[in-house]
C-alpha cells in the first residue's frame, strides 16, 4: 500500500481515496472508503486509454462478469461507472496473500493442505462455470488466501461461453505455463481450459516450481502441448489428479465436482494449521532443496502493468517504479484487481522446439565478448537516453541523438545494458505486455539480463522484446516490453556494439 500522489484524485464517485494499492498500464487501483467507512478497492482506468474501444470493452466485460458471478469464491462488485469518464469500478477489499506469495514465503504446500485447497478452488470454479463464465487466467497470482477461504480473482479477461473474443489474429490471452494446449494451438476456449489451468496451478503449489519449467514463451508453450509437466515430489494421488486435469484429451479432464470428490482432505481447509499459518503471515517453512537446474530465479507472479492485446500505440503513462514494486503486496485487493491480464503472443509454433527444453538460453551466448560503448538507437532514429537525475527507478526516454554520455550504453558479457553505471531494468512481477523499462543500480539479477533476438533486444526472463509506441518514436517516448514478433518496426533495437 502506498501514499496517494499529487496527481491522484481525492475521491472517485462516492469513495474517498486513502492510498494506492497498485498501478500499471491499464490504470490504478486505490484503497477507498464509502461515506460510512466501508473499505473498497477502486480500479480506475487511465485517462490516456479511456477512448480506446478495445481497452474499454475489456473493462466493461470485467464489470459485467463480476455482476454475473457473486459467490464466496470471488470478490464482489460493489459499484461502477462505465458510461462516462473517469471509468472505474469498486470491489470488496479482501486482505490476504496470493497463492504465489504464500508459496514463495512458506514453501510448497503440505499434501493435506494441498488437497483442501484443490477441492475449495474446484468448488469455486464449479460455481463460476455454473454462471457460464470462463475465467481464462487461473494461476497462483490470481488466487487469494483469505480468512474466509480462497478466492478466484482477476476476471479482466473472463468471458461467458457465448461471448465473441477480442483477441487479434495470432494472439491468445493467458499466462505461459497455465494455457491449455487447445488454447495455444487454435484458441479453443471452454471450461476444460480452466481445469487445465487449475491443475497446473496445483502442481506449482505442491512443488514450488513453475509447472512447465522456465524459458521463452515458445519453450513453455511447447512443453504444455507435449505434456511435460513437473510433478516430482507430489503425492501419487495428487500427481494423478493433476495429470488428468492437464491431459491433452479433454474428455479425460475431471469436472470440478469430481475434483472435490477425489481430493478427500482430512482437515477442513480453514481449520488446517498450515492455512492458518499462511494467512497469519508467520512461520515460514524451510523450502525443500531443488535440483540444480531449477536454481535460477523464479518467475514472479504479481502483475505490475501488463496491457492485454492492446496495440502499442495506445499505451501511455509511467510504469510502476521498483521503489514501490519491490514491496510485496500482501493486500489481496491489489491482486484481486490485477490491472490487466497478460497478452501472450503464440508465435513460432511452426518452429522446431528446443532440442533440450530444460536448458535455458543464457545472455553470455549473445553479447560481445568485450564490452563496448555505443548509442542504443530506437525505431525512428532517436537514441535511448538516461535522465539527468540518474536515480534508481527513473525512466529512460527517447531523445534526439547527441553523442552525450547519457546516451552511451554498454552491453556487458553478462547481458546488462548500462549507461552511467545504471542498468536497464524491468520491475518484479509477471512482466507482461506493456511492462515499463526503468533504470536501477546494476545488481546482476535476472531483471537486468537482455540478449540479442535477431534485430531486436529481448529481456530473457520474460521472453519479451524492447518496444516503442510507434514505428518512429518521438522525443520523450518511453520503452516497454511486448511479445517479440520479428516484423514490427517499433521493436528494432539493435544492441550496443552489435
């Protein structure tokens, strides 16, 4: 939770704003209070994209979905405004960690707690499907562990079964590692795809590892299609249930009520000592040792600013600074109103899969062996420039090339791109489309590792490429991440010295 900024409104509708809960490409989420003092999470659409039909349609769809689905397993919609700007909606303010945060802090869930959570989430999904709504983005970051039980959150890309999609040709909405094969291959949507995502999520909860490993979007999607899920360490009954949930054969995937029946947890979830420990935030467990191949940094799952499937030309605004995003958001509402769902380009399915999918690319294979200072030219002929303040969290911008030290970048053998001893950096989170690029003290973490990707520059841990809003970036334009397409002029960022 962060203080309000000078540019923030004092109130929205009848709600007086008290603090910021999160910010990103789509807008800002605030903690607000009714005149009577009831807290609520207020999601406000950014003014820069309020006139974009695609973005507004998704926001309106989210409101309609939350109006449709009202049950103990979702944060209830309280109020909204979608007819005139500013567009906003208010939902219940529900404190609690996400499942992703809980596993990071406490380690993999013990078997009986895992069974109880599996059953509870399946029951919630059964109710969602009974309303003919498809969630479409079930993952650890979209599950809140609250004092009243787990909740499915972030219905930003949910839709009813008869609604037309808003995706573009060649694009699909979701998160790598939790997308069902039929969604990746031909965007075939249905309740079975949610079951796949639930199974993959429970694999993560029980192992503490990404269900289909780490790597590029293409690599992870290939593993999902081939069925190469990581179930090592799971009890046999849970492993078999997860395996059925993620089966390529849709008829083999169990219905939610069948999942509940097969889990047979011995202890009520809310009474389980492990669940009580998680929601109280105490007693972190010692993690099980992992194989050497899994020692690279985990994919973080708290979203900080992705824009689903919106053309780059509609993006605007300053990305969330690491000054804020390094603080773990234990407030569930920030996740419950996750600003948008990530748009993942399903590109390269006709490419040959990695010969060794467990081996991840390293930055050392791409950079020049000897560091070299050079300008980092951007689409349109400008140069990426360091601001005068040169503070961690500042945003590099496009400026007219002048050869100054502020535009002299070094691409190091370890994959860093730095100028004046500050490195290009991507704030923690899911790093979806629209995530902004900032400057930070060079620290050698995966947030600062880039590599050559044809004539583009790729951020390795996210698999996305540096991008500008337009093919000819104007002075002052910012840089963000977007799916590497190979043919977009606004992604032509040749690395310094290459």
